[in-house]
């Protein structure tokens, strides 16, 4: 009977994005996940935006660069990626021989969706003498059209590693692109993409919060819009935001990024106060709806049944690998 349910769930996988199987409510999912890790020599890599329970069972929690580096160096047989699709896809590109599992295949990314490869190719072809630097938040199809991939941790170093007169296209995030133009003083052609989570923060509400908490430091992710970044005391990737809260003497922080990061901030600095920045509406839109599609139940199911997994076309795998490897080489060179 149970096998019939599993077969039906596998048939529905494409439609649902995950294995829709009932789990015994008495099952200790934390213990089961630990058992599966050992039995299958599996590693769980989780992004900081994942829900706290997932972060607590992960072997490694990191930002996009840290996760790609860990995916490249792991000797585990199975990589379980608790993050969004482009992250798991990057892990697969770096490990074509390994099984890479993603708890919910529908965990996408608005920023990645804002750059369809067919349209981007036409755009890129208008600038034949430009190098294409593409933010890792994109599909493998976009990566294959790029020269170098970057993340929020290494974008500045990657741009500055190129000769000053080198013309650059930066895609897909226009906010990160504008921030980098300002930081590096380099002229870059920008693609018009954005992240729905980071675009929604309200400058007015953050300013009011700052008046109520005058000693609080405002820390923001560079995917936010320019007016929000202008009032930030510190701007950086999720890992650098976390590091800043550990090292800075301030006791209060207004955190302008996805709320998942607050879990590690609270663990690392239990005495400090972290205030999630309010979005520009009434809902909790500073939760990434894609990241939050993954749950502990789906994580357990994907490890137990080894589905859903990332499957990629061989040609695309090869074409998208080179720009990721270039990013990892440059990052290594700069000690990032
Ligand atoms: P980082 O992991 O580079 O901080 O980027 C955040 C993000 O939006 C991931 O989707
Ligand atoms: Fe994509 Fe934004 Fe979600 Fe990151 S937070 S996965 S950029 S939609």
C-alpha cells in the first residue's frame, strides 16, 4: 500500500514540485534526517534564508558563494540543497556525477525569472565588445551566456580584477548593478531585473524605526533599492551581514534582508536585538516565498526517496560550468 502511495507521489512530482506523501506525525524528523545523512553519505547545504529547523539540521549554512564553494569541495555522495533551484543547479554543474536533491523543485527565484536566456542573448549580442558578469541568481541557460559568474560577496573583487577599460554587462540585478557601479566607479550596462523580496522594503518605515531605535545599525543586502542602501550603516552579502553583527559593538540592528538570517544572528549574538526591516505593505513579504517552500518534511522526504533531484542537459552542464569555475578561481585568488 505504502509503495502505491510513493509511486503515485513520484508520478505527481513534476506537477507538485515535491513528493506529496503523508508522514507519520510521531516520526522524529530531526533523528530521521541524521540517520539518512549517515546511511547515504549525504550532506545538507542550507542558505541563511531557510527556515530555522532546516538550518538546525544542516551540515553547512552559508551565502551563495560559501554554498557553491562547499558544493565544489564536498566528498559526500549526495548533496541535499536546502535553498532555491539556481543554487542546487550550481551544485549539480560543479558535481555532474553526484545526485543533487532539492526538497521542492518549485523553489525558484524572481530575480532568476527576470532574465530569460533567449531575451538576454539578444541584449548581449548588441554589445559584442562587453564582458558579461552575471549574478549567480540566474538559470543555467543564463550562466552559459556569461563570461564570469559572481555573488554579492565577490562581485566587487571580480569587477576590479578586470582591466579598467574593459566594457562590462552586468545582469540580472539592476539594484546590485547600480550599487557596484557606485562602489567601483565602473560604467556597466545593466539588465533590468530585481528581487521581489529586496525591492519591497519601505524607506519611510525603516526611517521611522531608526528614530525609535537611534542606536540601532541599519544593515542591508545590496539587492535593495538605492534609497534604502543610502541610509544603511553597512551593506553586504548575508555572510558579511552576519559577521558584522558579531563583530560590531552595537546592541541593536535593523536587518534589511530576508528574515531567515535572523536565526543565525540570534544564535551567534544572543544578547543583541535584531529587528526585521518592514516591507512596504501589510504582509510579511520580507520572507522569500521561494526559499520558504522548503520545509523539514519535504527535506526528510527528498532524502528518504532521493527525489526530487536536479537533472540537466549534458551540453548545458558543460557550457554553464566555465563561468562558475572562473568565479571560484578569482575568489580563491582574492582569499574570498
Ligand atoms: P547571498 O547569499 O549572496 O547573500 O544572496 C542572497 C540571496 O538573495 C540569495 O538568493
Ligand atoms: Fe531570489 Fe530574492 Fe528569493 Fe533570493 S530572496 S531567492 S534573490 S527571490
